[in-house]
């Protein structure tokens, strides 16, 4: 039974497609600042309810992200609940799924725009864009701005720098930084922190992704030991939901700052971390570089260097959030959400 009570967003659309076996969920959290925008996540889920809950949580985070980055878009997200893991679908099945999704976007007629997210990439946006105008993040060869991973990683690096300063450090030199997930974003974050002098720890369920970093001097941490590993900075760059209330009570780190959306599972986890003096960079600010790249390049006509300059402002935005949290004696996450919500007023 889909819970219609516990969400403050505008609309959730759910469509099951018998032919492909995929279920499509598109959540429009807010269109106050502009059309709702957010990536398309394609993966398996245990139930439709969980797919809906994920789409709604992620759409909410997108509203905060757009407002925090001062972008003229609202927040939305689509989730494609796949009948089987993506790796088991053949190209034809995947193309059919994308074609239903393109039709969904056309039906929404611009109230919702999508881009890449977990399980989709620029090439998939190229396919969607053949049918609909409402997909951004096409590959460079297809005339788009290409992957947002570089900008996201730059923003996360800025967020890590601001957060370690808030933790009383002058810089990253000698600090232990654990990067979880060495995909498009995490591998770049790992390289940036290592270049800044951090002692790098890395983990990925796909161990081969750790190898280049280990060859450059990083230490591997087993994937299931991440939240028990002592370090100065934990940078979750795999999936969200890494820290629940129990983990928050024992997490042996000083700073949490990463790319994943919705790193904490509950408000209670956030309260516990705050009480323990652990600095948490709000993820909807830390990972805003991707949205800045996509919306900046596709909607606002920015150049790559405009995107870089705007992404660099993430460091200052976090300095301001940390200062306002200290003044008000609230957590940075609360301070950041209050600012974003204030910007979202009509
Ligand atoms: P990706 O799919 O390229 O990389 C994810 C990596 O995490 C993969 O190497 C995967 O093997 C690893 N992984 C998955 N589960 C893991 C686990 N339990 N433990 C350790 N490693 C695990 O994804 P990408 O693009 O690097 O994004 C990373 C995160 O950042 C995602 O949560 C995404 O939603 C978020 N994000 C990405 C943006 C972008 O521009 N790519 C923008 C904003 C947020
Ligand atoms: N999925 C990415 C994010 O969560 C990138 C993205 C941003 C996709 C904005 C669409 C719109 O930030």
C-alpha cells in the first residue's frame, strides 16, 4: 500500500509496463522555483512501495539541492524499478524501457526534466533525447555537456575542505580520508584528496576499482567495515543510507562529507552525530556540482569554466551554513535545510 500521507511533495506518478516488466515512478516534489528536475535511477527494488519511497526522498533532496545552489529548477526524481538487475537485461530490453520512460517524460510535458543518476548515464540521455526535449546530460558527441561527475567531484572536494576546517583543521595534509565507492565521482574525489596530502583509504564492492589508488599508496578497507573504520573524514560516494541511528552512535570519524544523496537514514541519526560533535556536510550542498553542471550548461547556457566557478562556491556556501548552525546552536543539516526552504517560498 503506497503511503499518501507522509510526503509533502506535489505529485507522484506510477506506471507499470507489462511488456518490459518495469515499473516507473516519477516524483515531483516541488515546482515552485521552476520545472522539477532530477536524475533517473534504474535498479531493482524489493517492492513498488520502496521504489516510491526512494523516488520521493530523492525528489525532496533535489528540491533542496536546486534551491541551495540557487538554480531556477524544482526537485523531482524518477526511479525505474527494473525486472532484473541492469547487467542481466539485454540491449533491446533496456532500449524498450528507455522508450517507455521517454514517453513518460513527454506526458509530463516539461513539468519534469531528467538527467543521469545511478544506473543511467549520458548515453541513455542521448537515447531519451531522440524522443523528448526533457532529458539533459547528453554525451558530448551527441551535442550535450557530458558527464556531471567531474563537477560533482570538485564540489565534494570543496565540501570536504570546508568541513575539515569546521572540525578545527587547517587542511587535509596528513588526515585519513576514507572514500567509499570509486565510481565516476568517488575515484576523482580520491585522487583530489590524495593530491591535497591526505592519507587515502578506499573501498568498493568491485575491488578492481581500488587497484589504481592502492598502486598510488592508498590502503584498502573491506566494504563491510566502512562504518567501523577509524578515520578523520568519511566520504560516502557509493549509495545513500549509509548511516542509521545505531551507526551514528559509534561511527569513529570526525567528518562526513560525500557525494551520495541522503547519506543519513533518519533525523535521529543526524541528531546523534551532531551531539557527538561530528561535522556532517549536508549532502544536497556537497554534491550540488552535478546539478550545477547540468542545469548550468543545458538551461542557463553556461560554459565549462562558469560551471567550475559556480561549483567552487560550494565551499563558501558550507562555511556560511556552518557559521549559521553554530550561531543558532542547530546542526548544519538543519541550518542548510532552513535556508533552502526559505528560498523555495513562492
Ligand atoms: P557510479 O555508479 O559511477 O559509482 C558508484 C560506485 O560505488 C561503484 O564503483 C560501485 O561499485 C560502488 N559501490 C556500490 N555499492 C557499494 C558499497 N556498498 N560499498 C562500496 N562501494 C559500493 O556512481 P557515481 O556517478 O560515482 O555517483 C556516486 C554517488 O554520488 C551516487 O550515490 C550518486 O547518486 C551520487 N551523485 C552523483 C552525481 C554525479 O554527477 N554523478 C551527482 C550527485 C550525486
Ligand atoms: N543525479 C544527479 C544528482 O542527484 C545529477 C542530476 C542533477 C540529474 C540534476 C538531473 C538533474 O544531482
